[in-house]
């Protein structure tokens, strides 16, 4: 099933007009991989109630790449919880079929009928290149499991000529060497869903298929053409060697395994959609890029997080005697904590990041004051956030009482319109 989940997270790859500048800005850095349980530092929060509930930040990569770095307390929380909830239920056939249906062009149309001729030719040329390269990208382990190139291509790109252009754009961004080499192993989210089913836990989802489909299908046609063209330009530049991807899946995995919240969240763009904004674009295209940017921020950050936050809290209120484990993409989970309208202005729950050796203390969406006594050793405190300005401010962070870092982060704002390859985080 995992092979058919390529587009479930519906998150675009980043558009990177200036790779060198982006790499310098992102500064992936290095971290020493943890060597013991005491050093492991996962994305787990505990909601203090009786029985407890847990929020766990996942990553959309093969679970085998991260499982050994998830602390035992996170695994114990999963095992102890009677109910496990995800963004979508990846084991539900209706979810899979619903996502497949929403990707299709209406009225039996084909891409060749709706795309400009030259854009269609470029798309077909790129997909022909991918099909040619697939046998060279596959790993010996994949071949040993009986996977072969034509099967992989059809699993990801099958029936592409019948898909809406916006979903074809997502598909193109998933047809990279790194992503191809990871096929055949369930991503962490799917693995947890399969384990929950095997352990006969109650499972569910806080989102519906149409809520993930409609925002993407809501772009107008000129915006979709612009986005697909920018996608192809990026991949054509990568093929030509004139562009280097500034942040790879390997970088993402390493920072996740290091429990590096700052690197995973704050050095990246907090959305699921691509960066179309490029100062080298002509003015009319910059307007289009800004419109797409604003639309997705509203639909895929603000509205989505408010909706998810309300449903999480409703589940907790309606099932006060049940323990819950919510597994969401790490970036989605962190942004969910920041959605001020999802909960009352003052809320009794507080969340503690349950890490080995350090913790994250959150007074969840509350205006309650805090003191250093509220913080645990080597702790990061994330204060409440408002949306009064209409854009998402960067969280104010107190980390190990480093005042110079506090000052820098409190003053900083999330730069509007800057998105990156965040597909695996949401």
C-alpha cells in the first residue's frame, strides 16, 4: 500500500530559485547522533490528564531510517494508549480511493487536452527521463524484494495523463532518486497505523479526504499552470546541473533523529506548499506567486490547524476516560500547538515534551504566565501565539536561558512566501 501513498501528504517540493542562498539561509548544520536512550530526544508531548494523552511528531520517510532513534518512552506511550489517531487513516480503503478520485480530471478529460502544448511536451519529456533513470536509481534491496522499475513508475505515476495538473506537479516532485530509493518500506506514519491495527487499538483520523483534496483543487487554472511550469523549471535545472537541492531527505532524517526541533521546524518554512516567490520573476508572475502563497497559508496552515485542534480537543473532552496517541507530521503538530483559535484563551491542559535528557514545556494555547520554575533542565519553552497580524509569527523561544538567543528569536518573524521541500514533515 505504501507505494500508492505518494501523494497522500499532498505537499509540494520546494521551488528553489537561488540554491546557494537557500543553503546558506537554512544552515542544516551537524549534530552528533544520540548513542544512548538518555540522549534520545523525540517529538513527543504529554497532555497531562488522567489517563494521559500524547502528541507525537512523525516524519514521512521509511520508518526503518528513524525507528532506532525514537526513545523507548515514545514507543511505550504508543503501546499504552488505547486509541491512536492520525491526520488521515492510511489503512482505510475509502481514504485511498477517495484520494485517487479527487486527483482525476473531470468529464474524462486528458492532460493533453487542457495543458498548453509546449508545457505538456516538457512534462512528457521529463517523465520519459524518469522512466529511463528508474532502473539505475533502484537499490539492490528493492530488487531483492521483487520490485522492478516499471512497477514503481506505474505505482507512482500510473494514469498521469488523466490527473489534474496540480496533482501531476506533486507527482513530479515525488519522482526523485532519493524518494525512489525509499519505496517499498512503510513510512513512519503508515507503520504506526499498521502496528495500531495489529495491536487491535482503536484507530481514527482527524481529517477527511475532501479536506486534503479541496484546497489543492481550489487553485484557478492560471495559477495551476504557473505552478506546474515552475516545478518543471526546477527539475530541468536539477537535471542540467545548474541547480543543487539545498536540503535533502538525508538532512531531514538526521535532524529528526537528533531530535533537533529548531533545525527541523524553525530553519524551514512552516507550510506544506512550494515557494513560488522569486525576485527574478516578472512582476505579473510575482503577483501570481504571492496569490498562491497566501491561498495555501490560509487553507493549509490557519484553517487546517484550527480544524485539527478543535477535533483533537473534542476527542479528549468526549472520551475523558480513554488514553490517546495522536501521530501527526512533526511540523503540523508544532503548528497545531500555535493555532490560538482552536482552544479557549485559557486552557487547563499543559503539554510536556517527553524526551530523554531534555524536555519541551508548553502551556497549550494559554495566556497563563510562566516562570523559570516551570521549566525543566535544558528546556525549551514555546509561548502562546496569536494571529492578530494575519500572518504566523515565529514562536518566541527560551532555550537553556540563553538570553541572546531569546532576543533574536523573539524579534524574528516568519518570512512570508518562503517555502521549502517540507513534504516529509507534514
